[in-house]
């Protein structure tokens, strides 16, 4: 079974180590200790917790799309008809082509919070 240190688990969840510790301290997330006394989170427990958080988020969203990346707009390049929008969502960079009209209606510009919602039938999965 794969085990994660608190910092690793926090990075995977896109939160601070303090937030992850609070989840452990409150009993929301299972954790143990390694031989050196450091807190570790079992991979299956982290995966189950991540699924539960997503279910809670999806219940609030009212969308059939399952892939949502909350972040900040870092760049908007306006063309005559389309716009290229770049969002930094935690460690992930998401680039989207949308209509210029949509970009203007949403008032997208660097610094604006945004959520990249992705619905796809083809996703490549890789391991590090």
C-alpha cells in the first residue's frame, strides 16, 4: 500500500499541509505514523477522501462534467473571434480556446478567479 507524508498528500489534494492536518485531527481523514513518528496517510484512505470531497462539490455544482479545476486566470489572448485563456489551478496549467464574446462577457483577465470545467471522452492517464 502506498503511503503519503502530510506534505505530499496536501500537494495532491491542492491544499496546504495545515489544512490536511486539520482534516486528520478532526477525524475526516485517516492517518498514522511512520517509524520516525511523522504522520502518513494511506493511499486508499486519501483516494476515498478525495472522492468524497468531489461528490460534495459536484452536488453543489449541478453539472454533469466531472473534471473541475479551480484556479486563477494568468493570461488572456484576444483574437478577432476567439480567445485563448490560461488558468493556473494549483500545480496544473489549463489552456482553453473560447469565443471572444464569452471571454468578454465573463470579464476574464489576469488575476480573475475561474474554474476550468472539462468534459471529455478521451483522457490520457500517465504515471510519474
